[in-house]
């Protein structure tokens, strides 16, 4: 494993008596998409804002490609691109002006190619307040990429986006990853994190409660795997059928649906039963527990 | 274009295409100038020599005290400053460039008044143009400083209006604009001495109208210069990037120390 590009150690931040981030630490490897997950108020945005130099941590150490966000804000802003959760641009600023303005402060030539790539070219003369939420988000992303930073920090990037815009954004994130750009993504959209992130950390009440790949996290939970099957002769719908490993079973529209804690044994029994009854499979689906289910499980456990 | 040029150019255009700013920079003060000059020259012909200083100070007040602070507060509330910060825009540019561009608008409007007042209302031109430039520059400097300071310390746009009106309205009544300071007595004259417009008119009379540099004029120059420097210094010290992140280097009440040179002026004038 190479040296992490983001290194957070013992980060603590409180607002008055409220402890927003409580002694957390994590590393982000070059070229990975790292998801910071958690419910609202878990401390995701505070963590990101400490990394972005917007807030001063009370304690702890942060290094972003060796840059300390507290001591070297100017260097930091040339190292990272940031898409904030709550931010804006002046209402009358046009898309083209925004690109020229921020590129001038980063000391680079305006990146009109990014406006093309993000479908904003024909909106170059449009003022910010006339853009839809989706276009405003795309512009924010274009501006965060304009100085070609090796690290992008995104806070709830798909909030308020319609489905096609979300898909486009996810494609772009994959493209950035393939170019070796590291993405730190804060989201409470578990499906997005499961789809996009290489590794995730779940934050709860200011603490990181678990870290790992989405597959590792879903595999370690106690949630059951859902097996759905339908056959030509409906032989599986007999009430006397017993399936090893299955904890619950029900019938829905001529489908047998069972929830298994030992999917191997359950499937083996299903296939044996079908063969024994000279039946044939029409449809068979095995769905492992989602990150969302695992997340709910973790948050419920911790709440207890 | 470099960062300063790009930022300046954007803010300057905003002063023209944003309707409330266009109103404060040009439409309101120029309409007021025309209406009041028409009325006053009919009612009181001795008002003519006061048209240029009065209306120029009025323009500076509307653009820099009424117009400048609100966009600063709105931008902070809307998270625009956060976007600026994460993209490396320095705090100094955030407060200084809007002040500079608004000052340029104020100068343009002041020039329109200065060069049209003699034609339309037979107002006498300044006799000493260097003195006029000093009057204009110092008046703009102090009002810009106060405008920026109001924008920096106001928690929201409603408070901004309150602070701005606390300077604007008394300036109109007892700040030497509508009623000459010589006609004010007692408490009203003392209140007038707390307002920058009083010192601006004093400087115009001494330098641009050629009355000569006496103690009062020197005191007025000093009060405006120190007041402007103090206002910008306090604005820079108390600047905050973010409405959500209320961490400041000092209490907003510290801004009241900007009154110090005016209090000294009040005691001595």
C-alpha cells in the first residue's frame, strides 16, 4: 500500500459544549474514492470543513499530500478541489465569469473544456441564479476541477439532483478515479456509497464506528441474504417444505421468498427439491444485504 | 487577466447589472439630485453653492453606506465567501474589491453631478480642483471603510439596514447636507460632529471652495483619515468567512471603537 494522500489523526472539534467530531482518524489512499457516511449531524461536514481549511480543529493532526490545512491554507487550496454542501456564487455571476474568476485565483487558464464536458457550454452566458440545481452542482464541480487538483472533496454531491444527473456525476467520478484522482465523498446516500466508494467509514455522533470496503461491511453484518425463486410447477410453494439455513419464508406472486443466514445450504436444498419434483427454475435471485441495511444495523446497535 | 483584474471587473459589472445596486449607485442619488436641486434653487437661491458638496456627499452615502454593506452580508449568508475561501480568494480581496468598485461608481456619479450642476442649476464649480479631489477621496475613503465595517459585523441583512440608516438619516438631517452646520445649535451640532458628512462638507468649504486651511479643516482632515484607517483595520480584523462559523477574532462591539476619532472631533470642533 502506498503512502496515504489524506491522513487524519485524533481529529476533535466541538461547538461550545457540543462535540461534533470526537477523536477520529482515517487514511485515504491515492486514486481511491473514500466515502464518509453517516446520518445528519454525525460530523461528516465538520470533518470535511476541517480538511478544507474552513474550520480550525480543536485537536488532532491533518495532512493532505503533506500540507497542513491549518498552517498552509494557500497551498492547500491548490492541492484540493472542493464541492461544498452549502455554498453559492453571486447571483449575477455568469458561468463563463465564474470559470475565469476562480481560474484567475488559482493562476491557471480558464478551463472551458470542463464546461463542455459537464454540459455547460451553452450556458456560458447564463447567470448563476438562472441555473437549475443540477446545473449549479455541475458548475461547482467544474470549478473544483479547474486547477486539476489531485484530490477532490465532495460533500453530498448528488443532493437535489435528478436521476440522469446523478448517473452522469457517477460516470464522471469513475472517470476521475481512472485518472488517478482521489475523491473524498461525504454522503448519507448508502446506495451511492456502495456503488462508488472503494472504502467507507461510518460516522456516528462524531465517532468513526467502522471502516472498510462496502463488501467487507455488508459481509460482517447479521442481516440475512434474500433468495427469491419461481419454478414452472410451483413445487417450492408447498407449506411442508423445509429449507436449511432459511430463517423466514413467504410466498409472493408465485415466488418463494426466503431469508437465509447460510445461503449455500439454502440454495443447495432448493435445487435438490426442484430436481426431486421434476420442476424447472423460471427465475432465481440472490440478494446480499445492502450497505444501507448494514448501516441501519450498525446505527441501531450503537443507539442501544 | 490576473485575479485582481478579474475580480474587479466582475464586481464593477455587478454594480451596474444588479438592480438594487444600480439603484443605490446611480438611480436614487441622481434622481434625488435633480429633484432636490430643482426644488431648492426655486425656494432658496442661496442653496446653489451647496449643490455640489451636498449632492456629492449624498451620492457617496447612498452607494457606500446604503449600497455596499448589504451585498457583503448576503454573500456571507449565501455561502459565497465559503466558495471564495476554498478557491483561494484572499479575505482582503473579498472586502477591498467591492469597496473599490463601489467607490468607482460613486466617483462616476459624483462627476455627473459636478459637471451638470453648473449647467442645469447654475451651481458654482469648485475653485480649487486639487482640494476637490482631496475632499472626494477622503469622503469616499471613510464611507467605504464604514460601509465595509457594517457589512462585516452585521449578523444579517435586517441589521445591516439598521446600521446603515443610523449613519445615513442623521447625516441628511444634521450632517451638514440639508441644513448647514452653522445653523445647527447645541445638541444637534454635537450629534452632527459624530457624522463623517459633517467633516466632508467642512473639507469642501476649506479646500475646494477656497476658504483656506484653518484648524477646523485640519481637524476634519485628521478625523476622516483616522476614521477611514480605523474602519478598514477593524473590518479586516473582524472579518468572518461564514455565517455558520461565527468564530471572529473579537467581539462585533469592538467595531464601535471606530467612533473614537469622531468623538474627539466632537469634543474639539
